[in-house]
C-alpha cells in the first residue's frame, strides 16, 4: 500500500479532530504535531530526489 501526503493528511486531521473533542486541553499540542507532520510531508519530496 502506497501512502502519500494526500492520503496521510486527512487521516491525521481526523485523528487530531477526535482527540481535540475528547481532550480539549491537548489542543495546542495536537495542532503543533499536525503542523509538523504536514510540513515534513510537504517538504519530503523535495529532499528525497
């Protein structure tokens, strides 16, 4: 199964949304991790030539 950033980002967003609903005090940590993951996935193709 080939995972790319188009498949991973929605799954990460869904998990983050559920975690925020369950534990609202984790909002800043979840947003930070989400932004880091999306940033790494966005930059990875440029560095993996």
